C-alpha cells in the first residue's frame, strides 16, 4: 500500500491485510522523520467503505475508500486531525 499524506514529501509504504469473508482489513505503516507507527482498520460494504488510522504521535486520520473489483485494487482518501489530506492506494494480487 502506498500513502500520500500532506506534510510528508515522499510516499509512505505500509502493509495491509484483508479478511475477504468479513470485508474488513487492517494496515500498519511507519511515518517518515521518526514520527511514529500508525495502525489502521477499514471495512467494506460492497464496493465502498470507510477507514481510520491512529498513530503513536497522537495523529489520526479517517475517510472513505472504494474497491475496484476489476483489478482488486482499493483507493481511499480523507483528512487527518489537522485537516491535512491523506490518500492511499493498494493493489490486488491475483
């Protein structure tokens, strides 16, 4: 998974797990500049869903996501507690 978080120059890479039978997942990432580790969750209802993330440094973010069934990818967008933009994408592995 690749994350673009406003205020960070480079893309942030994270790990993602998905329980297909339950339409839920979790992800984890390390922020640049030693800003901490973040853990998040997401849930899908058909092709749309929500996500949220909480970081060691008290930063958090949340938003919506959409699943593309054609290629099993997921894209999401939202805002953090400082109203900064957070976007991510995760590719499906077939």
